[in-house]
């Protein structure tokens, strides 16, 4: 009888451990595209065009990452372009910067969403050619082309041809270089700056130390540009749902897009390893206790 009781305890203990591990694995599987809570999109490392140089120059964009909590969204960009921009005498202002960051929740391509003013936008580079007066989050956004005044590409097809002719591999992060989400041909058809919009929120810039503390790690993808730019905003400024977010250089010398989703008020912190271990131990003891109680009832 003692042998049977002991075997029952061991069996119940094993089941408890298995169930706990299975539950944790299920949680992990649902976040398979994430790394430490960040959703990453990594761009080609050799499609930035800086004068005659293809790849590795000032306009090389390496990646973008987005993380969310229940009320805050965090954005991080890794590239070689600083927020001060790139000095170029051929540009109208003598400087070429980042364009604005656009979010499209409509499920339509960029031009269709733009025509209906259903885009959201973030001006994060204060010295760029955005029509918005200050940095921040904007709704009911329409976009405009500023490559023409920044000595840039007329369209994406010409950008792709330039990169490929030099042996580079053009891409747009989570999208292919020729994805129909963006218009590929035509005159000055790269829409990379906010034209109109209504301000609905502020952004807060984040230091590299803060980003590291939040678990950001571009280096795991070998995305090691000289600049890491980060900022956050309140998620209530945007709707819930799936989105495509993207930004271009003002000259369209590189671009990146990321696919993701926001869920208002639902994102929770990932449990720490110590918490997970404690949960496993707690479940194990609960299983042993239940087994003992069940065996005691059978014996009596």
C-alpha cells in the first residue's frame, strides 16, 4: 500500500510539473515573434544610399522595435542617421533628416489610407520637413512627398534599381522592396512626411540606458548602427488592432516597415524567471498535497 501511495504521489507531482511547463510553453509560443517583449523588424544591412556608397553609410537603417505595456508604447530605431540629420548642400534646408513615422490600422495600402486621412503619424525628428509644428503623435493624418526638396529618389523603383546595380539588397523591414503596399513608380510618389493631422499626444525620448533596462537588444540580430533612438507615447493616442508602421529618410535613401498590433489595456509584463520558478514549485507542492489527501481518503 505504501508503494502504491508513493507512486501516486510521484505521478501527480510529474503531472503538475508537466502542466505548468506546458502552460508556460503555450504562453511562449504566442509570443514567438517577440524577443524580451520587443517586436523587431530588421532591414537589409546593405541598402542605404549615401552618395556613391551603398550600405553602411549615414542612411543605413538597421531595424525598428516596438514594445507595449497596458498603457504605453515604446519605439526604438537603430541606424546610422542621427536626429541632427545629414548635411547636404543640395537639400532645400541644407540638411536631410528622418521622415515621420506612420501607423496604418486600416488594413488598406498606404496610398488608400492616406487618401482617406486615416493614418496616424509621429513626428520624432524635430528638425525635419514635417508640416506639423512640434514633435508628437497625430491622428487623421495625410502624408506628402519631401524627397524632391531633399535631393532624393523620384520613386521606390529607382531606389531599388540603384541599390541592386551596386550589388546591394533592397528591403523595407517586414515588407519586401517591391511590396505593393507602397506605390513603386511615378513622379515624387514616396510619401514620407506628415502633411496634415491633429495632435493627440506627446512623445517622451528615452536614453540608451532606459532602453537597455526595458530589454532592448538590436545586437542579437547584428543590427549595430551607430545610433539608437528611442521614445514612448501613451497608447490611448492610437486605436487597438493590427498595423503596419513605417518611416523613410527624407530623401528615401532607405526605409523600414514593421507589422504589429496594439491591444489597449491588455499587455502585461513578462514574468521574471524567479517568478516562473516559484510558480512551478507552488504547483508541484499543490499537486503533492492533493495526492496525499486523495491517498489518505482511500486508505481510511
